[in-house]
C-alpha cells in the first residue's frame, strides 16, 4: 500500500501540489466536463488539509478536508483513472475521518456526494442530510456523518 500524505497547501512540495491539482482538474473538469473554478481558494484556508497518495512520483488519489463553522467538510475526492479499483479513495477517506476525530471529534463531517456514489459514502457512515441538487450538471446529494 502506498503511503498516505497529509499537509496544508503551504507545506506541500510545489511539484506534489501541482500533481494534486492536475489530478483534480483531470477528473472534475476534463473527465466530467464540468467547467468550474477548481482552484476555488478554499485549499489555502488556515485549517484546510490535503491528503494524497503517490506512487512512483504520480499522484494516484487525493481529497481535501475543510473546517467549517459547525462541521468538517470532505471534498475533492478524486482517483486517477488508471488507479481506480485499488481502494485508494477508501484508504484516504479512512485517514480523513481519523484526522477529523483527532482534531475535533465532536463535529460532524459533511460532504456533497455525486448521486451514484451515495452507497459508497454510506460505507463510511454517511447518510443523506438534505435534498438532491445539481452542481455543474451532475446530480449530488448532501451527506453527513455524525
């Protein structure tokens, strides 16, 4: 199993950060045809952390953790097409949830799941917490883990 890395943007090697952002753009903007500001400013918030898995210099999977007012938020969960099916995103989710528990275990964890991934996120204890909505032409549902 490749190592899971975790850091704030300011502490990430620029080449690794470039590879993380390139993966996110490749998945969300190019593959999913969603033209939106992937680099949205939230990655540089004081409590934001990125998690990622590298292998042979390539970033295979990534996600980010944000601290919101009354909850944690996990988002930007992405896996390179060639690395899918290896359980890397699941490993990152487990690490992200552990990190949230370490820092502020009393807070729930929120995310906005693409509709087809509801059951996948359910494996980690997330349940629907609101009405479905569309974001960039993709059906989503808000989910929460208490």
